[in-house]
C-alpha cells in the first residue's frame, strides 16, 4: 500500500541525483518509485556506491520509458489520493525542456497530481529571448517560461498549490541571497557596477570529468572563467528580481575544493550606511528562515559544506557594501533546495531530511 509521495528521478547517475537520493533515504514522507538513467538496469549501488540501498530492489530503469511509466501511474492514481507523484529532473540544461515539451500533453489531465521539479536551467528564466541569449538555444516550450516558480523560497514564496518548480543555479542562489535584501530596500545604486566574484567547488561541474574539471587539472589550481559573462548572471538579472536592471559584473572562479560556493558581492550604496544597520535589515529579511544566517564575520565554505545552510557576512567599507555568501552548491545550491521546495509544496516542515550543520572538516 502506498503511504508516501512517489518520487520519479531522471538522470539518476548524476551528482545532484545522488545527493537527492542521500536526503531521500532519511525522509519520512517521500519514497523512490523509479530512478531513470539512459543505461537502465544497473543497481543504484553501482551508480552511487556511497549510498545504502536495498540492493535487491534498487535497480534503475530506462530513461526512454519514463514518460510511459508516469502516464501509467498517473492513470491509476485516484483523484482523492493524498499522495502526489513527483518528477525530479536532474538532467543537463537543454535536455529537460525538450523532454518536457515532447511529453507534457500526456500529463495534462493529471496536472493536480503531478509535481515537477527541474534542477537544470531550462525553466529558470522568464522569456524565450532571455533563454536564447543566455544558452544560445531555442527553448522547446517557450510558453512555459515565467510560469515555473523560482525554487528559492527565502526570497520567492512558492505560490499555494504550486506544481512546477525551477531550482535556481548554485551561483544564482548565492547571488540572490547576498544581493536582494539590499536591492529590495533601495540601498544600492543601479548605475554603478555591482562587482560579484564567485568561487565554486568541483562538484559544480557534475559527476562526469571533463578536461578542465578533472582532478589533476583542478587540484591545487585556481582560475577565473566565464569572463565574458556567466549564465547565472541572467538568473539574477530577471524581471522577477528587478524592474530596472542594475549593472552587474560577475566573474566565476574554480576552486580546488569539492563542495561549496563562495560569493563576494561588492555593492555601491546610495549613501554611506552603518554595517550594523544593514546587517539588521538582512536579519529581518530572513527572519524565521532556518537555513539563512546573517553575521558580521566572513562565512567559510567548510561551515556550510554538507548542509543546506547559507551564511551571509555583511560589512561596509566607505560607500561599498560587502555581502559574502557561502553555500554548498550540491545542497542549498541544488538537491537540498529541491528537497526544501518539495517539503513546502507537500506540506512537510521545510527542514525535513535536510542537514543544517556543516561538516566542518
Ligand atoms: N552540480 C551542481 O552543483 C549543480 C547545482 C545546481 C544545478 N545543477 C544543474 O542540475 C542538473 C544536474 O546536475 P549534475 O551536477 O547532477 O549533473 P551530472 O552529474 O552531469 O548529471 C546529469 C545527468 O543527466 C543525464 N544526462 C546527461 N546527458 C543527457 C542527455 N543528453 N539526455 C538525457 N539525460 C542526460 C545523465 O544521467 P544518466 O546517465 O543517468 O541518464 C547525467 O548523469 C544540471 O542541469 C546542472 O546544471 C547542478
């Protein structure tokens, strides 16, 4: 007998998929109904040997059969059944959108039962033009852009009954957490550059090594990339966040640690202001939010790695506000945030199955 919400996971071999499965293992109200990969039939233990699964039952399924399996399950799902069917897309950008466009008509009559969370970039932006400009791709279902909720609940309240959620990128999560309280309060000049410098750990590149992200290249190394503009900038500079766009200059860097994002925003204040007063404003903005903490000192990656916590350090220097945010890209910047959103839309406490303390070492 089904007594829990049913999770269908696409891209099961992926890094975020693995991280989500780790959280799922301790969630009291969600259970894995199917893990889909392009090479179905393997055991989940083979894909994620660090996770404890029942090796007899935890077999992966063929990604190709995902849509048909979902239709079958949705058809059999009684309308008054309290448990939802949840589809979690852990695919690369440029894959989620076309897959959804190809199958969404088959799910249409079950819209109230099916909750979809996409961890890729395909439903984050609000227009097809912005998507094309950022990803150099035509969007497969442009009519849906702007209609998926932004899965960053501390800044964008999920609407009641919300069933389509796009989890923001890891840098985009840190940027918005660091910048938006001051921007919303009108403290910042829009016509002066907002300088944002970010460093990501290697897990930001996913589970599969490429030449530039492979350990021998990355370990002990440090470099900037995306100097011409990183795609997560577009997630900050979206109409949801600003009526009039500020002048943002963001540079990402790759660090030699595994988990974590360190984002340092240097923001021009419209008038000199006391750091304590701005810290108080940030504290009030995030009041009651168990995952976000505002402090005077600089946060550190190891204080948040392994947790769904975001630490924000606030100081000022002259008329510059320094807002520094540290998160774990795989948790608050990815799978943890997906779980947090699911907790909220499925009426669990948002902290369910999510670690708040960092690993420390
Ligand atoms: N890593 C992070 O810190 C992070 C943070 C926030 C958001 N994201 C985003 O979340 C998504 C997943 O990230 P990830 O780090 O888990 O990436 P990943 O480790 O590369 O996993 C993506 C998975 O998608 C599947 N896949 C790859 N190419 C595909 C294709 N052409 N068609 C269908 N499936 C394909 C593969 O799974 P199978 O082989 O099992 O089919 C692959 O393991 C990405 O869009 C990423 O940008 C990542």
